[in-house]
């Protein structure tokens, strides 16, 4: 069996747990089901947990009602993601009443003490609770529940080291997420992430490059480098140098990354968009607000003008680059005048897409204590106004794309021969395929029809 490398003090217990579970699953294969909430970081953590569970002999199953191990990888960024979890836990209780199921909760929500107290009190049938720093110990926890009848609550507030060499079971066939760093040092006043994911830690660049080389050998064509703020990468070389190294990997076709904090994207990184052939002409650059007053109290440390300067520099080095962003409406004290400034910035940038959020108060963040004299109703009116303007731009830009030709990396071809993939500029494009087209191919597609938020085309 494959040996895995984990921090020294747990390695023996871990390997023991993996072996025990593997033997247990030899008799009759047990199954697992992971439900993931939140960002790409969480999705990738779930891929790592899947890899570990499969190393222990568990088999992935889509139907949670039949699974022997059910895990919820939670998100704490906004309240509605949190509320969904409670409904999900309640659903598993009914299954647990009929048969044995190991129920585990992990991820960002579980890094918060008040949440753990609530779960202990209101959902005592949860077997395993752990956070974002110890998912590599999952086999040990399951082992303890199954064979020692224990309940596990393991809150590690921050980790000193990053764990390398875990097996990963990835979801997508032609593209993959690659973590280059964990945590965040920025402390935007609205955000819980630095409190749940700890301080920034970068992976060594050789580990990152090796992982991508292995992925390419397995058929991966596109990688998205992940970090809360990739610009502050410090794994032995700068982020721009890391991009250069990855660009040299033979067989790799495309590189993307997220997320970039606007205050930190350097000229060196900006210039890479004009220099590296594999770096796609697309950037996710979260602005949050177009009002300098709000940006200041968000602790974002840039102004709308600084942000627009970066956008202009990027357009100068890479004229076809497209942008997406994150926007928060309803930050404490945000007035209609502030919202209009955000709309003004949206119009200036001409985004191709955006993730739009209504501010959600997070216990433990500075903004949770800010005075807020704006009603929920007003915030919703502001949100709709902003969304209306944003959608107008996105739809209009899409409609002008009919007749354009894009290079598409094919991600799937359905039984009905409908192909789907993304352009280098990140447009979602579907097209009528033929028997020669398969996932992983890179083909040129001419756009024949623009839908609101996607495009249709034909092979040329
Ligand atoms: N590190 C990334 C950055 O700085 O752009 C963002 C990570 S965060 C998980 C993703 C997005 O969630 C943020 O850009 C922000 O728009 C949104 N977000 C974070 N906290 C929020 C809150 N309390 N309420 C509403 N949206 C929030
Ligand atoms: Fe949160 Fe700001 Fe860090 Fe992004 S940069 S994760 S928004 S604190």
C-alpha cells in the first residue's frame, strides 16, 4: 500500500489507522459522501479528503442516504452557508436513526468555538468535528469512531507547517486546482477567513512545480493556482517567478490563478500577462466596493483610482484580457451614494462576470461591531440596483461576441454530442460536437449565439 508522508508525531497513528480501515473495507467495501460548501479552497480540501478515504478503501457514492461516512465541509464566509449546514445535519439524523453512519463536520465553520458549542449542544449525534488545519488526520478520527466508539472534536487554531504528499482524488478530468498557499494576513474587516484559515503559509515552489508535472502526466491541461492572496506567495521565489516556472512545464496548456488582492498585484505579475503564452487572458480581481470611504473601513488598502490604474495596466499589456470580481453591497453604513460609486466603477471596468454578495455579519470580525443604520430592505434595493447595472453590461458584452472565434478547452461532451468548455478569456461556451471531439481537446469555436451568461458556437 502507498505510504503517505505526514507530520512526524502523527505519522505512525495515521498509517495504523489507514491500514486498519483498509482491512475493514476489504471485507465489505464501505462508502463515503462529501458535501462541500464555499470556495475553491474548500473544494480542493474535499478532493484531498476523498484521496485519503480512497486510500483507506472507501468508495465514493453520490447518494448520501446510502453512504457509510458522510462529511460536510463547511463555509463560514456568509451566514446563509452556515444556516444550510444545520438543515443538512438534521437530515442525516433521520438516516442515523435507521442505520450506522459516521457523520463528520469539518472546514471553516468548525474553526469557530461558538459554532462547536452550538453543535455539541443541539446536534450531539455528530461523530467528528475538525477544522481546516487537520483534515489529514481524518483516517484516525474515523478509526476512533468505528473501533473505539469515540466522539472526536479537534480544534487546531493554526498550523505551523503545510502537509505535503497527501493523495488527492480530483473531480475534473482536464483541469485541476493546485494550492500554492494557505491562510491570509490581510484582515479585511468583513472577512472571517484569516480567523478560520490562519496566517499565510506558502508551499515550496518545487513542490508546486512537481505536483503540476505529475498532473500533466495524468492528462491535466489547465491548472488554477489557489491562494487567498497569491501575490504574497513566498515559497522560495516570487509569484511572478512561480508563473514563469510553471509556464515552462511541457504539456501544460493553460494557467489561471485566484485570488489576487488588488493592492498587491505587482507590475512584475501584470507584465506576465503579456509575456507567458500559457497564462490565460482572464483575471479575477475582487474590488468589493467602488467607494473609497467604504474601501477604507473595509481595510482593503486601495482606492477606486488605484484599482482602475491596475486594470488599465493589465489592458495595456494584454488588450483582450477579461475581468471578474467580487462585490459586497450593504456593508455597515453604506449609502446610496457609495453604491453609485460602485456602479460607476463597474461601468468603467466593464466586467465579464461578478460574484455579488449582500454583506453578512460575521462574529469575531471587526465589522460585526460597526454601527449600521441601513435597513435590510434598503440594502436589498441597493443590491438589485447594482445587479441590474452589472447584468446589463455582462449581457451586452456577450451579445457582441457573436461571430468571434475562441480557443476552447473541451471539458465534456454529452451523450447528445453537446460539447462544453471555456475560452482562454473564461467564457463558458457550448457547441455541437462530433465523434472526433473529446474532453481535453483544444479547438476553435465560432460563436453563433449569445445567451445571457454563456455562449454557443460551432467548430471551425
Ligand atoms: N481572498 C479573496 C480576496 O480577498 O479577494 C476572497 C476570499 S472570500 C472567501 C470570497 C469573497 O467573499 C470576498 O471577496 C467577499 O466578496 C465575500 N465575502 C467575504 N466576507 C463576506 C461577508 N462577511 N459578507 C459578504 N460577503 C463576504
Ligand atoms: Fe478575506 Fe481579505 Fe483575506 Fe480575502 S484578503 S481572504 S477578503 S481577509
